C-alpha cells in the first residue's frame, strides 16, 4: 500500500483534471505526476531509496508538495521540519531523525550552512536548494529534476506498515518528538476524512497554512485520494484566502483558530465571497464559542471542529451536529474508540472529567527511537492524550483543557479555557490565552494574555476588572492582563503558551 499509487491512478484515469494550483501554476494530474517522477528518479540517482530520511526546511512551495509525493514513490521517509527551527534545535532534529538529505532554500541556507560541520551523516552533495540561487555547497533542485526522466521510477515494494513520514510535534508543550506515520495511516487520512468532510472528486480544496503542520494532511490526503483539486498558498493571508475562495469556488478549507479569527476580522470579509464553501474546519486548538457563533451566523451550516493528536486519535464535530452541540468537539469517526478515564485508569461515566484515551486506524508506529516515551503514551493499544474532557449522555466529547495547562490555585483545579471563554466576549478582544503563573499566596494564579482589535480600546487594568466581574468563581479571577501585539506561535499558527509562561517560571522569575 503505497500512497503514491493514488497519484499514479489519477494521472492515468483523470489526467486532464487540475491537480494542483500554486501561484501561476495550474497543473493537471498528468503534469504534476511527471514533475514528481522527475524528482523521484533524481533521488534514486543520488542513492536515496527506501527507508532513507529526507528532511525539508521550507515554507510552502510547489517543490515541497512534490517532495512529499516523490518520497512516497521511492519509499523514502519525509521529515518536514519547522522553518522556525534554529541552531542546536535544528541540528538536534536532523541528527535524531537520521536525516541523509536536506531540501531548503537560499533563505534557510544561511541558517543551515554554519551547522554543516555538526551534521556528518549528511553527504555534502545532499543539500539541495529549491530556488534558483547559486550558493556554494548546495545542489540545484531544478537542475536535478530537469536532468531526470519523467517516467515512473522502478517499482519498489512498499507495505502499509512502512513509514511515510516523521512529523515532529509542534513543541507547544515541550521538546518535539518524532511521530512516525505509515503509508497505511496516511491512506486512512484520505478515506476517513474524505467521508467525514463530504468531499468529492469535484471538490476544490484550499490550504493556506503551513504544509509541515500535520493538520495539512487532513485535507491534502483526501484531496489526492479522490483526485480533487488542491490549491496551495505560499503563506496564510486572510485577504488572499477570501479572494481565492471567491475566484476558484473553493469548497473545503481547514484553518487553525487564529486564522479563522483573522478571516472574520479582515476588512475584506464578505460572506457572499465565501458562499461556495461547504466545509470550514477548525483544527489545532479549541475555537472559542464567541468566534464559533460569529462564524456560524455569517456562514451557517459549514462549521466542523476537529480535536485530535498527530499520534493517532481524533474526534469530529459534524456540521449537522453543531446546532445541538456547539460546545462539543464531536465524536470519534468510524473505526475509532474513545474512553474517559480517572487517575487509576478506571472508566468514568458521562459528565465526569477525566483523561481522554482513544485508539484508531491512524495510530502512530511510535516516537522515532524513543521507546520509553512511546510506551508511556500508548498503553495496551490505547493512546493516552494528556487532555482532559468528559462526554455527555449522547457520547459527545467536551474538551476541558490540557492536563499540562491545568492551574491549581489554592488547591482548586482551574481550567484556562473556562476563563478564555469569558475574556473573548469583550468586544475589544481579538484573541486570548490564559495560563498559570507562580503565586506566593495561592501557589498558582491565572494570567490572561490578550490581543486587542484596537490597542487603545481598553487598558489592562480595566480589562482585568471586567473579566473578574464575570467569571463564575473567585478562583477564576485573573491577577493580571498582558496586552500583546501578537502571541508566540508555532509554524502551524498554534499559540505557544509555554513561551508565554516561561518568564514567570524562571528560577528568579516574577511571582504574583
């Protein structure tokens, strides 16, 4: 089961259908397949084959999409690394992933070149630039592919259990771990999410977020499973997104919450321009109720929410279930199972908060070369998510918070998300992130970081008082409001709460 057979199939049976749109490129399945074949053959000529780890340090580009599919054709394992990585962090992941070739561009070459002496496992001729810059010590992607055949590479036996890529966790809660996902898992992404999102071969899918984020595969794989049209933007831009949806009649899109908020707040936002959308999916973090309701008022009957982990468990709130269960993150898809467990591993009844545990056909093979961490996360075939939630009587999951984000103030459990839902109701607030900081009196106390729509709309003290008048309990009162221009974010656009917390938790850090 090689997922690249999907591309082979569409190139044969629907060759003239548009496969990929990227900037000025509008490539049919036949044309895109030939480009991928050239790269696959070039990799084989370089001595890269089945099982070899090939890393990318790239922002969105057509070449990155080609690398994903060429790797699949020859059984290489693609390791997409965050373009935000630098120095020791980048060197560490290139080492720990056993990378033997790197694709990058001239911008990142300036970052990568000083690290080369510390990367002896990568041969000098396996640093490849995807743009047209001429930099010593790097090969040209386009020279390699132009010299290669556009015919299919020699058949390579690949099973469903063979690894397709290693996705490094975003590091929102700690050091990244290499999550190994097989060809079978990616095939399941194609079939299960195409079904869940009601995609068809005629669907038009737009992706504007980072391709290195695992969430990109939630629409990438279904689009290529069906032979639909996949539009890729170089980067997220709310105005460009709105115009592309209107021009291309896009039907399906997935975004992280910060991107949804940016679209809603764009001066170009016009529901009429987005009428073609059949699915607007939220992924990566909970979308606050205030924003869900605003989106559903403007574009009713389109909202899906996905909760899940790259490691292999997810739930989906279907657009048809949203009106009755707007606060839920849905139910497990077919072939998935879910439990809510207490501190001793016991199953909890509906309404009781516990750890979310699940299993599915999309389970990772493990954390790369980290068996102890794998055994901690997957026990008896069940993935322990580290997230807290409960189910209602109908079995719908309600996400409470991450275990690691839980604030214990005066011995009471305080869930940041409960406070965040209050904060975003203020008309001046665009986004918020609540986290715990040290407190001499309470052990921990909540702090709210906010981004305002208008920086002069309200002071931090006024907003703090407004929040504290409206939270449900005294222990939910925030001790401080931090007004920021933006939040630290991962490449996927997720807010990095640990970065916001770190100054407060330093050895001689601030105590409130």
